[in-house]
């Protein structure tokens, strides 16, 4: 599956764990993308959503339990953000 991604970062190799914003910032830098242009998709509110927001990114929380074979189409609920 990794062949479909230009960048793949792993916290055990980076020695940095989510929700630390630098995890997300490093991915953005390697992709050459600004945080405001990116959305992180994750299944954990406390690490995925919080970390993406700390880095200035949007966040999509895939709420578990979800088995992909039970989902005919992707359904995502965007968390509301305060307008800046």
C-alpha cells in the first residue's frame, strides 16, 4: 500500500509521537504543502485530530468502530473550527 503515497512517516522511526505538531509539520515539509492546504484523516481524537489542529491543519476523525467491509462509501464528519 505504501507505493500509493509519496511520503510515509512512522513515529517509531522519528522518535516523535502524535499529537506532537512536529510530526505533522515534518510531513507537510516533505510534501511541500502548507498546513492550511492539508487535512489529516485519523481515527483517534486525542492524537490525530488534536495533533493536526496543533500543526494548523484541518482534521477528519473517522469514528470507530468502523469495519471497511461494512461501509459502502466513505463517510466523514468534519469537526467545526473557530473562524480565525
